[in-house]
C-alpha cells in the first residue's frame, strides 16, 4: 500500500497508536539494517586479517611485511633512529619433515613463532617470510642489542621439547643494521646473507653482516 507523505503525517498526528506502530516498524528496520552492516563489516575485517596473517603461526605474512617494514625503514630514516633486521631459519628443516613428519614440522614453526613473541617487544615487527624462514624488524635497536636478542631466541629454542623430536630446535639467525642508503630489498638481502653465513659457520648460531656501502648505520636511539 502506498500512502502519500502528507496523508501519512496527518494519520500520525491523529492517532497515537499509528505513531507508535510506525515507530516500532522503523526501529526494527533500522536494527535489522545495522545488524546486516555489522555482520558484513565483521566479515570484511576478518577477510582483511586473513589476507595478512599466516594461518599456521598466527604471525603476519610476507605481503604485510613488505608494506610495514618499508614504512618503518622510512620512519627510522626520517627520525634518525637505529633499525635492525633479523632473519631466522630452522636448521635442516627438510630433514626434520622427512624423518618426523609434517605435523612435527608444523609444531616447530609454531614454537618458533611463540618464542619470537616472547622475546621481542610489542613494537618489533615479526613475519613469516616463507617456509621455515622468519623476518624480524627491530626499530630503535642498535646492532649489539639486536645480536643479544637473537642469542636469547636461539637458546630458548634449544629447550624445545616435543614427543616426536629427540632434541630441541636449532636455528641460524642473520642480522644487519640499516644505513642511510639502504632500501628494504637491500636490507633483507644482507640479513639473509648473514643468515647463510651462520649456516656456513656450522649452524645454530647468530651471524652479523655489516653494510659494504660507505654511508654509516642509522644512529642508535638516545
């Protein structure tokens, strides 16, 4: 039924019952629309979280890392504060998967994620770079302090206990500090190179690779 605007308001003015019923109808319609919007918004937010989150470890993924690490590098350069990047890789992970199975391998990756959360600050950025490799960005942290943090992480994983694994986890960790001339790709490559230095030196250790460019590291935060 279609009622003209003027006639509708005349009826509302003459009947309190009609006005009350109309208010109920409108409020139910608004509530229904709000519930629909809230539901759709929740679905959208969940989809956005899924797009940047690694399902196994709950850490952020490489897509998120690329954007956020880039932002932090620009901020460190602008504010003239130190910044380090750490790359961590599980030693002989393929052999672990082959011998003990992928379920044990998944538990190891989850244990590494938990150790990183435990030993890093809320302001540090952690991402699963891919496979069994993790990238960590430490804003405002000088190289020596980053190295000490990496050692704590490495030692904590040696105590990892799993019924399917005869001993703890060992990881090789590479660290580098940002310089004024670094972009993110160069920084990640250098940290990754440091991590392979640790592998070449016998695994289960922390290695540091400094920039071969002439510009010095960003200053330590005061």
